[in-house]
C-alpha cells in the first residue's frame, strides 16, 4: 500500500507516518525520510551496508548471541515492568542491565527524584562511559522465552524481528550522524544497546549509547540532546562537512569509495581469520 507515492511498510515496528510524525526536528525528519527511502529501495549504499552488517547474525540463529555475533550479548529473562516515561529519563539506571548478575525485574520499583537531569551531569556521563562499546543487553519476558525454547522456528522469527528493528534504527541514526559530518563506521562501532521486548518479541523500550553519550528515541527531547552532543564533533570534522556541501555527484562517488574500502576491510578480516584457522 502507498500514500502519495510513499510505501507504508513498518519501520522500527511502526508505520512510516507514525514514526515520521514523532520526529519534530527538521534535520532528523529528513534523515528518517532518507533512511526509509533507502530501505524501500533495498539500498546497498555505505550507510545501509554498515547498518546491515551490524545486524546480521549466523544463519538459522535461534538465540540472541548467534543473532548478533558482533556484540557482547547479555540476556535477562523475567517480567520487566518499566514505564516509557521512566525509561526515557537520563538518570534511569539502564546501565545496570549490562551486569550479568542483574535480574530482569531489578529496576521495576525504580522511581525518579526531581526533574529529569541533563545527560551531561558528571555521574551520568561516568555511568554511560562505563558501558563501553559493542554490547547488547536484552530483557525477555519469561513467556516469550518459553515459546522460543519450545519452537525453534518461532525463535528464528523473533531473532529476525529484532535484527530488522535494529537495522532500521541504525540506518536512520547513522544517516543523522552522517548529516553532522561524523564518521559513520566509527559511530556505529561505538554503540551499545538495551532492548526491552514484549511478549510478542516487539521492542517496547530501547536505549542506545554511543561514545559515552545516550540516545533514547527517536523523541524530540533526546534528539535535541543528540544534536547538541554532535555539534562539538562537527567542528572537528571539517573535511566531512565539506564533502556534504559538495555536489550530489561527488557525494555519490565518495559514498561508493567508502563502501569499497569497507568491503575490502571485511575481506581482509575474513582472510586473516581463514589463515588462523
């Protein structure tokens, strides 16, 4: 189905219009449109390739470790009950989920105190930074885990669902990052994630950290914070800003070159691994 020429498939678990309508920042909305168009076109551009590479797992994966082999994956099975309002606060201690000894319901009774603090607060920055890069924590309802354990085919569907959600998110987020002149490969490699799944395996809450910063979204407040954090980085990446200001053809050539270099790097990594084996 299409509306005014726009296809209406889901993106990150919601319709195109629902997702777009939730983004009030003009730059982020334009980035979302670009990311959606790339997905619908089956994009093999630099950003899409990187986003997909970090959301592709082992063939036939029936668990999250195999579904995301690029990451250190921690799963917590239990009945997590966190409101979206609490989850989106900067002081919600989501970083505790990266501790293997934390239970899924450990933060159910957490209550905020006072106004939502800025994420630039020293103690919060330390907590974000201590998470590190390349990690995923997943909260799984027991009912969902039982279904996956009983039915491998169903488990594969759940793996594929989260992989697609993450790939969609990364494609959008990486497009935003590129618009600020950031190195997309570096930005992607720095990310860590917390996913809370509902009983159907859909993402109901998510937090993403990158380089010590926190991104929850897309929401208006968090997008503004994201933009503020990237402003300083933008000044240090003048050459990338210049590329973005050049002609569309030159940007296309640059993107193709980036994709070629990235693919060569993957080939070299695979070659080195084969030598070891």
